């Protein structure tokens, strides 16, 4: 998994709970001092959408042990801003099923009753 470049730098995994066979609840901790926040945006930092999608991919790679590439983003909605100074910890819920060499994924990033991201899409083995 050579493309897990945000893990242990931009964020770290605090805990992983397997809720069902192919459903995970993962708690991540953001690195509030990361350089990404200087460019996005220094006065009011927020987690870029592309980073949120990459986090989903990296966490799925850890679970599957496969190097993956995003093949389809059927429905990706950014419904709230993750402000790292307010939300240092974020929950990531990932449900997936494998079809051939593809993983069909339904995921969300949230904290308590605030949903930041809803993701429906697929990844294939790289």
C-alpha cells in the first residue's frame, strides 16, 4: 500500500471497531499542525474534500490489505466543513462489498450528529 500518504502524517487511527463483516467504525485523529492547513486555509483551516476521499480509500486499504484506486464516485457529498481546531477527532464509517476485483463502498465522515461527508463509489484492486 504505497499510496497511503496521509496516514500517520495528516491523520492517525485511534480505534477501529468492526460492526459487521464488512462494516467498520474508525476513529481518526487529525494533525491540526499539518502543512495542508496552511494552504487550505491558514486563517480558517478546513479538511479538503480530496483528503476526505483519500482517508476513506486508505482506511479501506488497511482493512482489505489491497492497494486500491478510485474508479467511480457515484455520489460524493460534502455536507459540512471539518474544522480541525473544532473537530480533532472524526468518525469514519465504511460499509463495503467485494464484486470481482472491485469494492463497492458506502462511507461517511461524521462527529456526533454532524455529517461532513457522504460517499458512494467504488475502488478496484491496483
